[in-house]
C-alpha cells in the first residue's frame, strides 16, 4: 500500500504466505478468496507487464511431490531430496507444508534453515524460502520472472535433517501442496507420507565377532573362521568390514571371493555376500525370511586367505559391525583386532651369517638354489 507495485510487494506477499507477516486484504491479488502461491504468480505477471490471465479451475492431474529414498538414525544428519513429478504441466511455483516426526528437525546454520535448491532449480531463476511455525515448516519456491522449474521429474529441494537421541522413526508428511503454472493454473496434489525407519540408540550388549586362532605365512593359503558370540540376543543379520594387513588377501576363484557360510549358518536359510572396497571388504550375512543364526557361539563365516611373498604378518581388524535381531533391534559391537598372525619375516644379521624368524629362532643361512627350511622349500637366488 505504498502506491507502487514492484518487487517489494513480491517479498511482502511471500512473507505473508510463509506466516512471517500479517495477512492484508490486498494480498489476495487474484481475488479468489485465498492467499497462496497463485497470488505470487499473478503479482509477478503484473510487475513484468504480462497479461494477468484469470485463474483457471484447479485441475486433477498426475502431478505430485514425493521424497527420494533415504534413511536417518538417532544422532545422525542426512540430506532429504524432495521430488516434483509434473508430467503434464509446466510449474513456476511450489508451495507445501512439511511435517517431521518427533526427534527429527531441519538443521539450522547461523539461525537459517539448512535448505537449498536441487538439480531442477537454480538461484539464478528461482527463490526458495521456508518458515517454521509450531510443528509445521512451510516451503515456498517461486520465480519472480515466472521461470519454469526445468524438466518433469526429479529433485527440486534439498533439506538437511538432524535426528536427536530420541528419534526412533516415524512419518514425514507433505500436505497443503500447491503447484502453479505461469498462466496461473493450480494443481493441489494429495498429501504424501514417507515412512522413515530410524533406530533406537544401539543397546549395550555382550555380542561380539571374533576370529578363531590360526596362522598363515608368506606363500601359504589358510582358512579363517569368523565367530559370533551372542549370549544375550538372537540375530538374523550380520554386517561388518574386514581389514587385512599388507600382503594378505581373500582368495578368489573364478572372479568370486572364496567365502562360505560356516556351521551356524546354511544356504537354505541365509545369504552371504561380500564386496571389496578399497582397503577393506564389507560382508553381509542375512536371511530374507528372518531366520535366526543358530546357537549362541561358534563360526558363522569361513574365509580363504592367501599370503603373497611380501607378507610379513600384521593385525586383522573387524569394525563397523552391525548385528540385527528379527525385531530390528540393532547392536553395534566394538572394533575387534586379531593379533595372532605372526607370518614369517627373514632378516639377515649384519654380524652373523644367520637368518632368524619372527619367533627369534635361529635358522641356518640357505645357500643359492633349493633349500629345505622348517619343512618348506626355499629357493634362493
């Protein structure tokens, strides 16, 4: 009401829609009885000198908002991507309310909500704002120049979420959604709900993965048994990362890791898979039917190891372990380190014509050619 219609009115109108500013009579620009995103499009058309087309009736169409698959657990942060599916209309404005379950909130940085535009939107053409009132956060994404959101599917908004210690899953809901085209066509998608699993903070337990005593030396192969000790709980899934020292690796047969299920697991009830990523191998043992790993102690996985000629012993580490019960209770045991590997390191003493192994035992220095040392063939060149 300052006598001019310009960008100042656009900012004021956005603040009214977001609940940051009190509603005024003139905020209903298109005079349809509601103050929402359609009025922003109408006002943009007036400021830009375009034909301020009359509002069309809201159309029923397969246009919707949704959330891309993601998960977050107590104590974690995660990005949530909000997708727009607008198969049969061009959209210049999106407005909606976001409801989060208890313990989950939008992260704030410097007092501002940590939200951003995603692939289909850009700060050069669009404005994104949001405001939290009570348990609702209202989002408004629009273009002062009526620029279109590019494409017809994919992410438009990225929201950084943080889960506190009380978070244990729940429903994320998007409702009161409004999509508006440059000609002021309105679409009001139905409410959308995304179920997030979450997790209770892991319960302390005596459950632990361990390695049965064994040894391997350079040039050898050996079988390593991984045990699960679970005196208090029964588990249906085991996940962990295995770290091997330099020179020691999992044997491969036909391009596949030489691993197998051991006594307490069976192919009839369980699935075992593993994949090497960089310097560790991630294992996943689970049952599609929630069948339990039998018993409370003993071997669950068998791994065939091979040591190359450069192998000199070291520690084997199991970490990032996750054990899951049929009720989806999570247990995360501490890191486990197996130090029983000695390997064999041959070193020549500078003052003696003698070689010692890691146990300090004196070994006669072999001559060039083929030698038998501790029952093994050694070729010296």
